[in-house]
DNA sequence: TCTGGGGTCCTAGGACCC
DNA sequence: TCTGGGGTCCTAGGACCC
C-alpha cells in the first residue's frame, strides 16, 4: 500500500502556527511580488477566493471579510516542510518527498500493524509536533492514494485519513474525473465530452481508446485507478534536466542598468544552483518581456541563447555570456516586467573542454567558485557578489506583508509575551 | 498601480542518416 | 505512367504537476 500525506492549506497553516490569532480567520498567502493568491485557509476558500486570483481584483472582498493577507515566506515554509517530512520518516523510512507539502509513503514496511490506525497516529503526531494539520490517503497505487487523500480533505467526517475501500467503486464514483491526479483542465473537458464524468468512469474506460485519444499517461492513470501499479516510490531525486531563474520586477524596469543587474543576479543564482547539484550548463538562454496583461502599453518580448563552450557552472562566465546575449535584446522605451535565464541542457561529469582554455585557467575558476561559495555559506548569501549584479534593489520583489522567518533567523525568533 | 515561479513528460514533424 | 524502407535526433508546443 501507498499513503499520500498532504499538508492542509500549507502556507496558510504555517502562518498560523506562529500567529495563533489567525485561527478561524480567513488567511490568504500571495505569490512573489504580492501578485496572486497562492494559498488560502479554509475560511478564505469558503468566502470564494480562487487559487491564482490577482489580489488587486478582490480588494473589496478582502476588506469586507477582514481577510489576513500575507506575502509568501518561503524560508519559513521550507523549514516547516522539513520538520513535517522528518516526522513522517519516524513512521517509515520509505518516504518520497513529492513537493513542499506532500509526501508519498510506501507502507509495505508496516506489516502486521493496522495501516489505518498507524496513519491516524502519524497524522496526530505531525499536528502535535509541528502544528501543521495534514490529510492522509491510503491506496494500492499512488493515483489511488492521491484520490483517497482528496476524499479525506473533502469529507471532514473521515478525520483526515481515508483508505480506498474494497471494492473501490463507491469512493471512485464520488470523485470528479478532473480531481484525479494527472487529469487537468483540458483532459477533464475532453473526457466529459465522451461521457467520462467520475474517477470510476475513467477506471472503467477502454485503455486502448485512452491511449489513442490522449496519450500513454492517460492510459496509465486509468490503469492505476484499477489498482495496476505504474508509478513507484522515487526516493533518490533524478538529476534535473532544466534550470530556470527569473522574477517579475517589483516595479517596471526602464533602464539597461537595472535590467543588466537583474540578469546578472539571475545568472549568479542559476550558477550557484548548478554548483550545488554538481552540474554544468551546456546552453544558456536569456529572456525579457513587458507586461503580459497591460493592453495600453507597447509590448515587447525577446529571447536568445548561446552554447556554453566549454559547459560551465562558473558564475563570471555565465554572467558574461548572459549579458552578451541580453545587450542586443534590450530596446529603450519599454516598461519591462520580467526577465530571466534558462538552461535547458544540463550535464554532469567530465565535459568536452575548449581547445584554447588552459588547465590552470579552469582550475583557478573552480578554486575561486569554492572560495565564493564557502564565504557565502558561512557569512550569508550574497555577502560576496559580482559587481555586475549591482547594488540597487529597484527591480527587486515587493513583499509588504511578510511574516518573520521565525525558525531560520536568530533575529526573527518568535517572542512570547504575557 | 496592480496578474508567480518553478518543473516533468509526450507527441508530431522535420532534418538527417543508411 | 513513374520515386523505398527503414532508422535517430532535435525542437516546439501542449498537456500535466506543485
């Protein structure tokens, strides 16, 4: 059996742990730049706030219901996630961390014990130790565990833990096909047109037809609903294949200086990530564009790329390549809203060297990056940085309502007053 | 005034090989 | 009149996930 443990309204729950007065109040958490709603407490969902809704469009609702609005605080959420995952691992070592707020568990190690009771105990432990409420779904396949989890969330009478019954028909009939893991908006529409409304319908559908009309994934999803296992537990993360670093600007960028600062910063962060994962980039793309939404301003979007020869993770090489790409893309007179760097082709291990790079030069680069990373690790990110990324924060994120980073900064620890 | 930031996989079509 | 039968690799676009 598999279990899926999923934190309820995770970001909103994290905010509540350290600010109990938010209990029973509607809470929404915003995306970077305080743009869209990316998490909602149950109360906020009940009022009708939608996932992904731009906050400026629902200000009246915010005021009317005295909604608590928070900027995102990923330092806090990341650390709380680590604590939840650690707690799960006490119950079985076979844990796949699937996202910041979800984990799959392989329960085959629990032989002899009642899986349902054990999962109920796990849920209570996570709540007591971290303050985060979770829901747990149990099923023979990952897709079924996901479905049971969805059911547990929708039906409070389950107490937050649900298991696929045997036979599964009753539960599968109660779940819309669009709520099945792997079925998104487009497929959901298409499936309903051919009469497939519920998870049960999908499980009963003809697999060769699904294969033909959709693709192999749709077929596997249907088979998983029937109890055929296609997706296993993946505990060692696969080597990443692409890397993207980008941000919308806090306020529109109108000068090349601000743009080049931003692109150099993204290049720096991408290079750091590469070194962390011992990867090198073979190709680098840079893009920039104006607002996708504003109808009344001139629009512009541009991108270009180069092969990196030799493939590299050295910050100054990547900054230089990125700025060389970006300079010809830049056009005066636009209000830029976003820029970033993209590395679509990553590699590991020995790389083809360039004929004209000497061994010493490469060794020197490596040593320099090691010193840079060591200093930034011990004294704080960004302590040492390249001048190309500048000193202004004009283009940086807007975050007006971020809570303290309670668990990761000595100077932001929670304070208890009587 | 104001709309996030990442990832994965699959398929079709074109370019190329013999 | 009339033009084979295999392959591979790459890319773009579209679906999906959080």
